[in-house]
C-alpha cells in the first residue's frame, strides 16, 4: 500500500452484515423505474452510505429507498443526523458497482443528505 495514501471518507465504515431490502425510485435507464422490493445483504455502513450485495443490478446514479435495521448500530444517531429518511427508509444514490466472482454485485450507495434539492421529488415518488 502506498504510504502517501490518505482516506478521504468523512465517516468511518462499520461492519454491518444484515438483510437490506431496496426499491429503485429513479433510474437514468428507465423513465418509470419504481421497482418492486429487492433483497440484498449489507456489508458495511457509515453515516454517509452503505455497501451491500445483491443479485439485482441497479444502474449507476439510480436513487434507492433502502429498508434496513440501522437503528441497531452504534452510528444510528449520525445516520439520522445526516441522511435523508422518508417513511423509515434511507434514501441513497448508487455510486459504485462491482461484479462479484460468485455472481451478483457489490453496490455502493451514498445517502442523500437532508435538505438536498432532490428531497421533494423523492417524497412524491414514495406516495
């Protein structure tokens, strides 16, 4: 590893191996994407995002509604302070996808922050 490497993350990630259900709310590939609930397994979690595994592949920049039990973590307060939560679902944008060797995908999602201009649009999609 390069000794000049510096971590650019604002929040540390915590291991978090629990079920996560998600629904695609907005997708750059589909004008009407609202998908059914899809299952995955989380890998790690921070106040700014989550990495989870799923067999379902959302497109980069898709907006997801994530249903997971983040309140059992020691960072739940930080998540609630920073992330947009609507109807008990964390709202986030897909920022990274990696294909796994054993099929399926690791999906990196950055939580949308409270006060982000997309907040009103998301609330309308969840109605």
